[in-house]
């Protein structure tokens, strides 16, 4: 329970505690009690003319041409910063990353994991990511074991099919391979499944909101091992504090389709710092809040990592054309 409360506190601290005051100050217009009758009449006429949709659009895009220009420039800045930090899942960038993590699960299972990851921008709109973990596992039980070795290899591939200052869309897929050193460190199954991500810059709160959906389904492997089919949804607010600092508050939700749709939920907070043009370091802490007794659920976790980011793709030709952007309305 203590680890759950700590994770929730970290998540709220990173998401809300550091948010600019602008998010809490909607408008500085006087209240209805202090407005004159003429002012209230003017506001009523504006609401009737714009309605709720108009007010939402003015908050998102800006109420004046000057504000619209400022917000659009801020959207571009946020997307560019997240790409340089390596935190935007829709960005076409590359990085080499090494991460160390300590994970504690229920039933006295603890693991220490060193994960090497390479994200390779093949073309300006197509990337491939390879993740290889090395695991030290400890089952502190009467008939437990202590082992270490390589775990399953993950390969992600896909491309950015749409990009505008307001929205970016990434579509691809994931495949895992049973490369574990022994049965305790591997699922024993090949999996394949689609995946996709969307990213929306929120300039009024200096954040990039993104959500990533993945589906894993076993397509072969050891017939004596249980089949796998689960879906993972990760949603996060990536707040850009400056050219050097960022934080991310994320929620990971999993549904195991093969166990009566049992669900898990993990909350993670991350803080990162950009050292120079390429090097970034980050640290995170999280805990499970629901379904912690499942194989996808955590008790608590802490992660430390270093990431070397580069932006130039290996080849300049696009794999496919992006969806057309909407043009101005016809007269």
C-alpha cells in the first residue's frame, strides 16, 4: 500500500504540481456578479454566436490571430523538444539507450534488468526499434531459484502517417522472439501484433499528450507454454520545462484476453535532463495500482537510464506518403 500511495503521489506531483499556473487560470474576466448589464449582454451575444464549440476551439487554437500564431509556434517547439529528448513515440528520430531497472512483484518475485535499446530512423517517416533485456531474477520462496540471462527480444516497426502542428499519428507493429536463456526468463512464444500512437501538443500547459496502443498475440513457439494475447495502452503527459528538463506522468493499462480479461494498471513518473546535443539522462519511479497479482502487474519499480539521440535518417526517401493535410474550405 505504501508503494501505491507513493506512486500516485509522484504521478500527481509531476502532472499537476509543476503545471504552469495558466492551466488553473482560465480567463481573467470578472464574475457575473461584478459585471455590468452591458458587459453580460455582450458576453451572452458572443456565446450565442460561438457556442461551446467555438469557446473550445478558441482555447485550443487561440482567440486572436496573434494568439493563434503564438500557440502554433509553441506546439512546434514542444514537438521538437520531445523528439530531441526521445520521449515522443510518434517522432521519426533515432537513439541508443541503456536502462537499468529494479522491479518488485507480488509473490516475492524481484528482478533487476539491464536493457539495451536501439531506435533506428530508416527513412524520414519509418523507424525500427530493437529492445534486448538482460535479467537477474530472484524468487525468494522455499523452492525458488536465482537465475540470470537474456530475456525475449522485442522488435517494433512503423511509420508516421500523419503530422501537423496539432496532431501526429504513428502506425506500426511489434514482434517478440523467445530468445531467453532459459524457461524462467522467456515466454517461449513468438508474438506479433499491431500498434499505434497519437501525440497532441498542449501549448497552454507546455506538454505533449500521447497515447500508445499495442496488441500482443502469440503466433508460435513452445506448444507446452501458455498462449499469450494481451493489449497494452500507455497514456502520458510529457511536460517540457525548458530546453534541458522534462517530466512525464504516465499510466499503463493492460488487459489479458486469455485470463477472463483481467486488467492491470501501473502509474509511472519520470524526470529527465538533456546534457548536450545528444545525451539525455532520466530516472523514474512507479507502482501498480490494480491487478498487481497478474504477470503484467507491478508492486513497485525504479528505473535509471541514459539515451543518445540523433535526428538524421539513414535514407532520405520516404517509404510511403503521409495522409493529405486538410486544406482551406472551398469558397
